[in-house]
């Protein structure tokens, strides 16, 4: 039954999707206050290396490592976010891109700790460590009709899913709160927002730091799901990938980032049969998107249309609806 | 030793300067960061390899071919990735950045597919000619690169400041709408700018192939990022600034490799731009305006 449906390869892809969704949200949240950061790959690297090094060298529990990874990335976020207030638009994009490159070069060259471009291996795997604890309590995956391998990957997916649901819930709440409205106001017009009494410095640094924390968090999760990281994982290409999640899906709404991350993770897997050409197709998609639908696939009007459709359907099934208006 | 390093630095810096000129022209006129510029540069280098090493034709044909191909690429970039976005309602100012990123991914993987991932040597007897002046060795290629880049710069500044087309370009850079009201064919001017920038990238590509004797599909990315760093260093849209910034970065990188830790060579550019952006966002040669960095 369950054992026949579950395929570790598919589970692995699902866990990548879930990590990428966190990354997508991380750039969405900085974009929601009108700042474009291309440094999220760097923050992700900081989170990943912090957590990996702490768990390898000091035998810290994985959960503590992941949290510390996010915290350290957040501290860097504040350190970069405050001086970056002076910049906006493409200037901010380039400065953060530069930050990401500097971080990568440091990872490559700090041999004694990061093992340079070879990368860190033997990072404790989230699923396997949890599995050990489960084993201690006398649990056996056979009881669910699962093999050990399937169970491990299933655990990872479940944990990531839980984390994702919590994060999405949190940020949807935040968007409707004072903070979210302040972000939106700053994005629309900084000067007008300031004259309405919004503390621009505070909210801009807040959104930048939130993005950094999320990216670091996703990076730490990535390290413990992959069990191997190298500086190349956090290079320019990753920064572009993260940007594309939000831009392709739609940068106005959190659903855009989620959709973009999901679609852009599945696409290369689905296009595997023409794998030689898949990045070229990727490039063409970007160009076409910007020409025909620059706001991204999911925007406010699409969401409204969708909601109206849904409402009409519900009305129809309840026996009210079109007749009522005749 | 020091003198040799300075010559190496100037050679590298001249190439950087040509790449940065392409960036700065497009930014000056369109206000767009052309992320595909590095890849166009890389294609230029590959055309050079193809003509001289594979077909065995002389160098000047390689130059003409590289310029021809990059001009076509520049035109296509303008038509496919930039023009559809211009003047459209509700397009964020980041859209052109992203569509040029799309072009760069496409070109990088295309050349990866055609030429393979490895390094291609630029076999040409010309690259081996060298002089012995006192205790230092100077390659003819280094002199050639320096002369070509200086010539390009002089011609470009003359063209920009004296000719009608150059004036039209500067007017468009100043204000697109006003320029078009005053009778400047802004559409054509923009196309010319992108094509010119791409041709500069193609020339720089061949020069890099000659100077460093290796060409690979990944070189566009690192060169593109450095070009970005240089235009920030010299001031966005500033032609002289791009030149000086290029030379400065070339010298700094060479000195780091010679007297410091070569591993940090690629970080020099970015540490510099982070500091420049924070201390003097308008760049070393930029004018001080309230809008700098915004």
C-alpha cells in the first residue's frame, strides 16, 4: 500500500521544492518592501555552512544548528541591510550580488575550516538522525509497510511541509498586519510612506533581515537534506534561481513565489529527456515571460478571477447563483 | 618584476575597460544593466578561436567575424529582449534586468552545447612574439591590446562628443522623451547603442583569447560581473570612469595575485564595489547628485 506509492526520488524532489519555496519567500519578502536583493544565495550559504560546521565539529543537535544558521544569516542581514539603505534599484542588486560573490570566495579560500572548493561532506542528514531517534523508541517503519529509505525521505518531507505551512501562514498574517502594510506603502512610494509616519529605516531593515533569516534557514535545511555542500551551491547561479522563483511566479503575492519555486523545480526534472537543452529553454522562458507577462504568472487580478470562479461554483452547487439574478 | 606586473595589470585593465565601456554605454542610454554583455563577450572570444585556431585564417578576419557576429547578437538582444519591454505599462524597472539574464543563460548554455565545457586554447603564432627590454619581457600582444583599447576609447569619446550620431546618443541618454520630441530617432539610437556595446564586447573577447590563451563558456559570467563592478567604481554611464575603473581593477587584481593571496583575486572587485557604493554611490568619477545610488 503506502510502500508501493512512495518513491524516494519523488520525495527528494518534493523536499527540494519545499526548500525552494522558503527561498522564494525569502526574496518575496525583501521585494515586498521594494528592495531587490541578489545576495540571498550568500545568506543561504552562511546558514548552510554555519549549521553544517556546528553539527560536524561540535556535535550540536541538528535543530539547534539550523536555528543558529538562520540566526547568523540574520545577523549578517542586519549588518548588510543597514548600510544598504542608502541604495536602491539596480545599485542594491549589484551590491548584494557583490556580497554573495565575496561570501563564495571566502568559502572557497578558507580551506582550514570550509575545505575549500571540495566542499563539506558527512553533514548529519536530517532524516537519518531523526530515524535513529525513532529507532530508539522502538518504532519500526515496517509497521507502516515502508522500507527504511522510504521512511527517512518521508520524514524529511513531512518536517519541511510543516515548516512551510507555518512560514506561509506567518507571512500571510504579517502581510495583513501593520508590518505588511508598511512594506507595501514603502514599495509604492518611499517618500509618501515616510510622510505618513512610517519608520522607513526600521521596516526596510526588517524586511531585508527577514529575507536573510529565511535564506539562511533554507540553506541550513538544504545542508542537512543534501548532507553535502560546496561553495558552488551558493554561487551566482543560485542567486539567479532564487530571483526567478519570485519573478516567474509573480512578485506581488506570496503565492507567486510558492508557485514559481514549485514550477521551476519541477520543470528541469520534467525536461530531463531533453536535458541537454533544458537551461536554454529556461533562458527562453525568462525572456518570453518578461515580454508577455512581466508581473509573473500569478498576480492580483488572476487571484481575484480565480476566487470569483470558485465562489460562483459554490453558489451553483448550493442551488443559488444565476437564477437569482433573473 | 614590479614593472612587468604593472604591464600585466595594464593589459588586463585595458580589456576590462573595453568590457565596461559596453556596459556603461547601455546603462547610460537605457538605464539598464545588460546582464548578457558578458556572454556576448564570450561568444566573441569563441569566434576568435574558431577563425584562427580551427580554420587557420589570419587574425584580422577573426576580428571582423567576431564584430559581425556580436553585432547580430546585439541587434537580436535589442529586438527580442529589450524592445518589447520598453514603454509598456506596468512593467517594473527590473524586467529588462531579468530578460537579459534570460539571454545570458541561453547564450552560455548554447556555447556550452556547441563548444563543450573545456578550455579552448587560442593557438596563434602572434601570441608568442616578445621583446626583451632591459630585464623585462613584453609581449607584442600586450602592446596590441593596449593600443587597441586606447584607440577605441579615443574614437568613442570623439564620436560621442563631436559627431551627430554621438550627440543624438547623449541626448537620448539625458532624456528619451525630450530627445525624440527634438527629432532624434531614439529607436535607432538605442539600437545603435546596444549594437556598439556588443561589438565592443566582441573585440574584448578576442583580446582576452589572445592575452590569456584560454576560452571557455564560463568566462562570460566572471567577466560580466567584473564589468558591473567597474561601472560602479567609475560611475554608472560614465565613459571615462569606465576606462579608469577598468585599469584600476586590472592593476589591483594583478598586484593581489603577485604579492598577496591569488585566491582572493575575484573578491577584490566586489569588496571594492561594496565600499564604493556605501561611501560614494555615484562612483569615483560620477557627479554628486541627490539621486546617486537610487
